[in-house]
C-alpha cells in the first residue's frame, strides 16, 4: 500500500477470528473458546535417542546450514557420540517456520568445544574422538591439526567420511563421488 496514494485506516478493518477469540477470553475466561496452543518446544535434545538427534541435526543441514556445519554434522552423525547419555544437552532445538506455515524442528550443536570435551570423556572409540575433533574444527570450533587427527589407516570407512567432510566444507560435496577399490595385493 505504501506505493500508492491510497491510505488504509487499520482501525476501520474488521477484527480477525483470533482477535475476536482473544477479546472473548479477556471478557470471560471461563466460557471463552481456548486459544490455539502449540506444545512448547524443548530447549535441548535431552532425552532424545542418538537416532533422533542425528535426524534433527540432518534437518538443520537440509534447511540451509553453513558448509562448515554441514561437514561437521556429516562427521558427528557417523560416530557413536550422539548415542551417549547426556549428549542431547549439547544440541539446541530450533523450530523453523517453513512452507505454508508448517514448523520444522531441527537441532544445532550449541558449543563444539563442549562436544570435543564430551567426546574425550565419553566411552567411545578413539576414532570417534578424533572425528569429533575434526568436526569441531570444520564448524569453527577449536582448530585441529589434520595429520594427527585423521590417521585412519586401519579404518577405510572413517577415512572416507573425513574426505567427504572436507569436500563438503570446501563447497565441493556435490561434485565428487568416492569409489572404493580393493587394496593392491602384495604380489602385484
């Protein structure tokens, strides 16, 4: 309306249904229809299972997370760290209003340095601790030396995941496809 010469007197507009319901509620709270109330969202993923945490972290990735955060979640979801009791306290819950007013629930790691500390104290394989250190570094957390952190000589799946994460963090995650081949035998 600001581009035309027409002015609108908002006081003259008819009230909407929600305004009328609120007016009834204020006039007589005992007989007024209840307001639409949504269950309040939790602040953190306390009580979520590891798979539920992975799902809400992936939802954040699908809704437009930064490249570093995408790469970090790619590594984090590969580890057993989200399955550990208490990890949900490090994952904040956010509700994003999406298409047609639907709400999408997603999760974000609130403090990557705390995740590194959590993994260091958790009962997880050393591989997972090193992957979390790389994940935190990619997400802007504490820096890590790649040589010490990614020496996954005995674990091709972990090495592949780290390579994929680096490709994601550099903006090339959609351009490369890794193909595995068998290791050369000692006789060739």
